[in-house]
């Protein structure tokens, strides 16, 4: 049998090894001076640690506890967000603005001149002179009225 | 079977229905262990009592929606562990210092010879001087009797990490307590 692992010796000291395994470990310890020495150290340390006991607690005052809970504000506590949260929100806003700006630029780009091509959403209406709609609208503005 | 004490899960269900007596029963059962654990983790009675009270407040808050997915005590220890961790974060990460050690925190169970009190103090100091993670696993293993799996669930560390920490912690304690090795507690 190989040497016993330290963690198993610790469990042996804690009396938490399974019975079958404990039997095997104890049998090994009989014949292995190296493991015996380790076992003595671990058991001794385990026993020494038992010297630190703490006093038992007083009984909990349930009525006081209930009162403490009633006094606790139930509203959501507002906390100042951390610098990382602020940086993320700022980055999100910047990206949104950029996307909006680029989208806006794209949507108002002029049609290629001289092609006579109509936008698809106009051509599906079946008009022959759909391309002139925008100029008609523009002509209906204040400047056009003044001219007229 | 009418005289059988109610299970923890049953008490949580009662508490969820607003039965404060169930909280009292849970407190009788676990308050001493909660206070001992938080005291050992924090090294200060006042903060340990705060953690203890906060733990029961959390129990009461969670009772309505409590669904037993793990052992009740593991869940309870996880609350205490995390609250103690929060306490330590609030007040700094210094290990339990000699100044923080209170003489009245050491209970000497038998006739109190000076050596016994000195040993108890030495053990408390030795545990307090361990690196943070080693200190936590030692307290949960040696004093709370938790298995490696339970410690893993309470701390969130892997089982192999817990075992490695335990081996190193016991070895460090052996060295620190070397002068007392011949002392029989």
C-alpha cells in the first residue's frame, strides 16, 4: 500500500473516514514509521486545536428581532453606481449616438443624379413620374408660394 | 410520532406563514453554532452578534420562498459565512489580531490552570494568523465539523481546493503550535 495521504490522516483524526478505509489506513500505520510520524503530528495538532472553545450564545430575543425587521426600511436602497457602471452607460450612449448619426446620414444621402431611378417604395405604387414627387412637395413650400 | 421535533424545513415553512415561534425554535437550535462560527471568523463578539442577528433576519425574509435544495445547515452556514465575509470587508481584511482577541472569549471548561488558558489563547492566535482561506476552512472543518463537500458548498471553492487548503492549514498550525505539542489539552 502507498503512503497515506495527509488529507486522509486529517480525516482519521476527525473520525470521519469510512470504516473500511479507516481499517486499511490503521493497518498501514502499523507498518509504516513515516506515516506513523505524520499521524502523530496531525493527531496532536487536532487535539491542541480543541483547546479553543467559545462561550455559548445567549438566547435570541425573537420579539426584538421582529422589531428590528419592522424598523428595517423596505424601500430599495439607492446606491451610487461604481465607476465601471458609469463607464459602461457612457459607452452605450456614445455608441447609440454614433449609430443614430450614421443612420441619419445614410437615410438623407442624395440619389445618384441622372439615373432616373425611383426608390423601390415609390416604384411599387406604379406611378410613372414618382421621381418628381419630392420636387412637388418642395415647390409647395413658402418659397414656392412666394414665387407663385 | 406527534412528539417528534419539527424538522428545519418544517420550521422554515411555518416561519414563511408568519409563525415567529418557529424562528425561536430555529434560534434555539442554531444560534450558538452561528455565533461561535461568526466569532471564530471575525474575532469580535459584537460583530459576531450582528452577524447572528442578521442571519436570522435573512432566514425570516427567505422563509416565504425557501425551497430546500441543499441541506438546511449548509445553506445556513453559507449565509453566516457570506455575512462574516461582508463584515470583514467593511472593517478591513486584517487577520484576527492579538488586540482583537478578547480574554472572555475563551471558555475554559475545566478548572482553569494558567497553561490551559494560555494554550487556548495560543490556538486562537495561531488560527487567526493563518492566511484567510486556510483560516476559513480550518474553522469550518475543525470546529463546525463540516465535510469537504459541505465546506466547498459553503465557501464556493472546489473540493480539491478545500482539501489542499486543509492540508496546508493543518501543517501551518502544527508549526505554530510546536511549543505546545507535548501539552495534553
